[in-house]
């Protein structure tokens, strides 16, 4: 385990916003979380936060007087199951996109449309990452966790994770309780059947690509993402900052009357932001991407306080125009302190 002291959180997260963390523990071995727990207690700390790749998290400006625990354990074990199925058991610290590569190299379908998403395998189930018609919850069979309060280790079955759009028990009712050690996926050799996500299909048509091989689709998705979404290595952002908004089924008629695009009960919130005239506009150093309106880019801001002001102002404008309240996707360290 690597222990670091007084680490600026802004250096750990892709939005580059956040005060100083008293400690960072980096875990490289599968069960090192047990040792981390003892260290946490021995140092008399009260607060902790589990961080993945930092692509969907930032922190308030106040110093975080606790420990940020980062899983770097990244082993992948592969087991061929009878028939076409393959079981992947993957350390939570594995880079998500490395895992996607491994699956597509083996000709497995299930996560190819999630190619190019930044972050780690351990963080993927927390917000149930999803893109281009797939979401990670469909492929997860179970998750191996440590209960940080009791030190107990256990498997949680996918059904008990209560997955929904960008939601699970890990960012919901059990927030902060479980440290994700490794994730088990069951994928199938083969190809996606049925309709593809609209913009993915259009891209393939444009390029005259008819193959649906997982590696081909993964490559296509990476290209689409590259053309729309900022590369967090180069441009500070945390991907989609705002979530798409879900309405009640009885509200769909009203959406249609008002000409608001939606996919079932999911309102295309990027459209609301775009039609509010906000694309490319700057708010306190944060710019709404001119390519993807759900994305907020940190152009020149240094403070969380500026982000809060920017979000408030953007939300107000959209609310005044359309009557919908925007919802933020990323997590904020320091706002929802653990224990
Ligand atoms: N739209 C606009 N203007 C925009 C963006 C979107 O009008 O600037 C409308 C259009 O009607 C478009 C629809 O929204 O047809 C859907 O847009 P898009 O396919 O680009 O996806 P999104 O809703 O903006 C979501 C995810 C992305 C994911 C894409 C593709 C969320 C919060 N975001 O974005 O995920 O890559 O779908 O599946 O659900 C992320 O979570 O960080 C992320 C990038």
C-alpha cells in the first residue's frame, strides 16, 4: 500500500477541482483494503472516500481531513464457460477501456459500446456507466466488496445492486459503505443483435461499415466519442456533467406537444441546454461544450465555488425556459462526507 500525505484532490480528478486531502492510500493488492482499514483506524481518521479514476468526481475547496482510498488492483482472470459464455473477473483498479479491449479481442459482445469511457472497472457499477445503447449493469454478475465499517468481505449479486440509469446502491442507499475490490462479468462470444443506437448506426452507414464485430463497434464508438467528448487527459472535464432527465409516462404527451425530443420517458437534456442558447457559453471559467451540451469544460476555473455558481446559473436559465431542473452527475468529495 502506498500512503501519500497532503495531496491536492485537483491532481487526482479530471475536472481539476478540489482542496487538499490529508491522506491518499493506493492499494495494489486484492485484499489490501483490510490493511487500509487498520491504518485508517490507527491514524484516528474519521472520513474516507473511495475514488476510481477521478473521471466522475471532484471536491469542494475545503481540505479533506481524511483519506481517499484508490484501488489500483487490476488483475483480469478469464474463465471459459460452457457454450459461448466467458467469465471475466477484473480488479477494480483496472482501466475500464483496457478491460473493454480484452473483451473485444476475444470476440465477446456486451461492453463494446462502452469503449473509450474514462475511469476504472471498480467505478463503472457505481454510476452504472452507459453509452450507445449498452449499460454495464447488464453484463455484471456479481461484485466483490469490503464493507468498510465492519471489515467483512462479500459478493453482492447484480440483482442486489439495484441498478438504474446512472444509479446503484453504491451511489444510492449504501453510498460509501462498500469498497469495490473486483467485478465479475459474464459476456458472450458473438455480436450485438437488433437495432443499434441511432448515432452509432449513422456513423457506420456513413463509413460503409456493415460488420458488427465487437472490436469494429468499439473502434467506431471511440471515434464518435473522440469527435464529441473532451479527452480528460488534455481538457479538464468530467464527461457528461448533467444527466438526462426522466419524466413520468403521463408527461410524454406534453413533451410531444412542446416538441421536446425524448426517448420514452428520457428527455434529451442536451437539447434543452442547447436550445437555451448555452452551447459554448462560459460561466465563471466553466464552458458548456459546443459539441455536447451535457458536458461542462473547466476552461480556467480553480475553485469549486465557481463551479457551484456556474451550475446554479445554467440550471436557472434552463428552468426559466423549459421548467426542468437539471441534475448533476458527478460526485463531490466533501459534500457527502463518509461517516
Ligand atoms: N442533444 C442535443 N444537443 C447536444 C447533445 C444532445 O440536442 O448538444 C440531444 C439530441 O436530441 C441527441 C440526444 O440529445 O439526439 C442524445 O445525444 P447523445 O447521443 O449525444 O447523448 P447524450 O444524451 O448527450 C448520453 C450519455 C453519454 C453517452 C451518450 C451516448 C448521459 C448523462 N450521458 O449523452 O455518457 O456517451 O449518451 O450514449 O446519459 C457520460 O455519462 O459521461 C457520457 C458521456
